[in-house]
């Protein structure tokens, strides 16, 4: 019973390159969330997606960041033209999307380093 | 903004019970109390949750006051591997809304 999977676990990019982070939710989960944790800070919500739909993107930076969760395949968080300030741990979580009691389960994260 | 207040840090001797408090005085009737922990820089790990009754699982116990304005997470026999940042979060629908993490409590288990 695999948990939430994220890859790559570590990603190094130079300024101006693109970063693609992938997240495969737990089996049976159709809701995905992305959170970012800057060094020495807490986790901050970025975006909430269901299959083929963005439900809440209130935490996404207005430029360079985008997310998708296609009908088939993993969810992708894409960062274009990365800058040093994008260096952080990016965590994905998934849930069944039930009203009331339900739980978000987190993946191990992708650590992005921008040189 | 986080709806919870937690002490920034606590120490506990190995083998003793660790009691982590959380204040959520503005909690609504339909909001659950969830606890997660983050060990070093790993992904947050779900521990336990409850609505108004006390709960226990293989990891911990959750005690919620009768007025639901505060709760305590109890790790009955703390080990060094329990050293982590513990987050208390309240929300009505954990399965379909964003989570707001506060600063949590940094628990250090002392050998």
C-alpha cells in the first residue's frame, strides 16, 4: 500500500531553468495539494487540485508557477525561470476528498536547490 | 492565519510521557483537531485526529477538553525518534481544503 510518491527527491537547477516536480497520490485518492517549506520556515499552502481541475490556487505565486493534475498520470508542479528564492522543500499531499473526517497524507518532498 | 496556539518548544525525558498542549479557543462545532509531526526535514506525518471525544491509536492519545477550546497530544513512552516539530491544526474538512500550519512545538527527547 504505497503512500504518496514524489520525484525527484532532490533537484538542482541553475537560475533561469525550469523545474518540474511530480506527485503520485495514494491509491484511491483523487485530491492533491502542494505545499512549500522555505528554509527554517513552516509549510505554506500553494495549490489544491482534483483531476483536471484546479480547486484553490490562492497560495500560488502569480508568475512562473503552475500546477496540473491530468486525467492520467501524476500531478505536476512546474516552476519556470527559477530564481534562488525558489530553493525550498516542496511537499505534496493527497486525500480522498471526503466531507468531514478525512486526512491529507504527505509525500517525502522534493528539495529544490537553485544555483 | 493559524487558528491554534502551541508552545514553541518542549523537552521530555526518554521513556516518559510527552504531553503537548494546543489552544484552539475559536474552534467551530464542525471543526476537527488534527495532529501532525515533521521529523527533521521529512514530509509531515499524520498522527491522530478527533472531534470531541478522546482518541487513541498506536502512536498517541488525543485528549480534547469538554468545551473543545484546547487539546493535548500524549506520546505515552517517548523515544529519541519522537524528536520532531508537532503541529496542531483545526479544520472542518481535511479532505478538501487547504491546511494552515502554524509554527508548531519543537519537541526534543532527552536521553
